[in-house]
């Protein structure tokens, strides 16, 4: 259905409500379907660094964590995943039709869980043993979503990243193991009661 609507919009010149409108720039540049993504990408990249000094925050967090602990942190020991755990993770994912660059949605992943779980389990275990997250699972489709007010103002759009559905499984596997490590070794301080998983 999405493809039909995309073709219909293309042929009729209609725009979806989330499509970036004619955006205003200081030099009144006109954009087409080729230059608009670059403009939005450059804008979204420029706002990520504003008012955020990430390295200072990381240094402050590390200093705080080190001050709350008397000795070194214990090494993390990964427990391999199983096909059953992989299937459980897939079934727990929120059903969605949105998809990343590979056109595979969570709904498709869920419907093929029985067949895809063994190879996906192997990929997760390989990731845990090597410490390498597959590059192809890091690719994101970034879409500008209109927030409110003037559609011609680029600051009224926010970027959302659509990741491949497959990436959610190894992420969840790693999240479970990381949380277990933090909880078992009392690394999280009592003040950190929110955003624990």
C-alpha cells in the first residue's frame, strides 16, 4: 500500500503531511528532491552539537562513577544467547510496519521468527564474542517529521531514525546482559532509578 501511495503522490504532485514543504533559507535557495535531503541533513547535523558538550558530560559521569566506587569495576562476562531467547525478544518487539533501508518491518520479522531466529542467534553470539556490531545494522533512514507552526521553517522539523528491524534483536540481547552486569555488581547508584532499561 505504501508503494501505491508513493506512486500516486509522485504522479499527482501531492505531498504527504510529513514531507518537508518549501523551506526558507537566508539566501532563498530553491530545493528539489535531490538537494532537499542534503539541506535537511546539514541542518540536523548542525543542531546536534549546539549547547551540548558531550565529552564534558562523559568526563563528569566517569568522575562521578569513580568517586562512588572503592575499587575497579569487574570485567563483564557475556553469556551467549539461545534461539529461544532470540524468539522471545522478537515476539516482545512492538508490532510496526515502519522499516529501515532494507524494507523489512518488525511485523515481517515477527512472522518469520521461526525461520530467522537460528541465524539471528548466531549473529548475536558472534557479536558478543568479537565485540563487533555489524555495520549494516547501524544504517538509519532519517526522516524529517513536522512538529508545529510554520512548515517553511526548517527548525520546525525533527529527525527520526528508522533502523533495520534486525538491529533491535542484538541491541536487546546486549541491553539484557549489560543491565544484568550493572545490577549484579551494584554499579548503578540508588539515585539512578529512571531509564534503567
